[in-house]
């Protein structure tokens, strides 16, 4: 069989052909070509993968790229400028990129890599819609001559005004009608007006999460990756910036947290990592989710929920389940 041309027959879904450039799907009279399949993990350089993706196809990207050599990612690095350009191209109008990064301290001097990257994304065309804080409840890292760093930045880049915002609410301390201070005028006097305090309010842009086993995730295998972010963090951003059926992308998928939470929340996903070891971790985590859904959900009858994991090269190692 040709390595560039492999044909599979799936009686419950459709007939499709995979070669090194694109996937063709034919089902009940419908015929279309996609360069990249939904609900898939790819072992690939993210730039090579994004080159194959259509313009304006992604609703939401959530990712945490390797930065400042704070962790050993098996020697892999990336060109932030090119990644920003490709992300802008593939993001839909009104789409969002959540970029989770921090800064190294080099000889007592903060690198400010995070803000350099933010300015780069801005120059590419993205709006810096918000600068959010990911606060870690139980960080163990300390410096002898500075306060313990317990946060990373979550930059919210948007392609124009965000098309989706589903704000997460939290209960207010008190509610009901009260006399509240309104804006002071030039005389500096506090003026009060009768207003109603609602029972709920939108969360602030500082989000706090426990980290480590039981905090970031209960999946022990996830911690074979050197730097995972909490499942709840991905969950909250997916709920905030996307709707069911939207496409969520992670170009540095690592242990697969973004794709796992996208799957659980009814979104389509695409994940990519240059490390086969990390893709294997992500695959195992997603496979567990899929098997659980097949056992306990009626979605097991819906072929659109089937998932594919395969390597970009060589194509004959494609695995379907």
C-alpha cells in the first residue's frame, strides 16, 4: 500500500482518505476537503500544522508556550513572531487567544518576556483585550530577597471585539437596596444614591487555582509533563470565550489539558505538540475521557464524537479508535 495514500472504511461514519496534505471525507452526498481533522492530536511543529489550517477557522486558542527556559521541554523552542502571525490568520473574527506565560529572573532581573510577547501579538493585529492573572494557591517557590512569586499572566488577545463572552459569576457578600457612594465631583464630597446590589457579580480578572495533584488535575499521568496548568483554568476560559460546537485549539498541547476540557464541555478541538512523548500523554488522557463518555453518555451513538489520534509522519502509523 502506498505510504501517501491510505483508505479506511468506517461503516458508522463515512469513507475518507488520508494523504500527507489533506483529508477527504465523503458521506451521503456531501463531499468536502479538510487539511486538518477536528477532534485530533498531532505530533508536529505547530507552524507546519497551522500552515495546513484554513483562514479564520479557530474560535478559541488556549495555550502556554515554553518560555525563558524555565522548564526542560526536551530542547524544543519556537519562533513567537511566526506563531503569532499564524494564530492571527487562523483565528476567526471575534476569536480569542488565551496566552499563559510568566517571566524568568535572570541574575536578579525579570526578563519581561511575557510583555515582549504581548506587544508582538499586538503588532501582529490582535487587540490586547485583557491582562488576567493566574494565581497559584499553593506555590512552593521562594526567593531569599523578594516576595514569593505566585502568579502567571493570562493575556487575552482578540481579533477585533470578542464575539463570545459568557462571564463567570460569583455570589456577592451582600445584596438588596442600599445607599451607595457615587462618583465624587470637584467638591470632593461623597454623594450617596439608592441602588440595588445584585446577588451575583462577574468575577475579577484574577483567577486563583490550587496546583499539583488533586489541584491542577487528578490524572497522575499528566504530571509526566514538566508544566501543566489546572484543568479548571482551561475549563473557565472555554466557558467564557466559546460556545458548544466551537473549535478550540492548542498549538503547544503538552499533556492535553486544553483538549480534554474542550471535549468534556462539548467543543471540537485540535491539539499539537512537537514531542511524541507529550502527545502520548495527551492521548491517554483523552482516551480515558472518550471511553467514559462512551460508557455513560448517549453521545456514544453520535459518530461526530469519534476521535482520531495520529502522527503527521509517517502516515502509515495512523491510529483510529
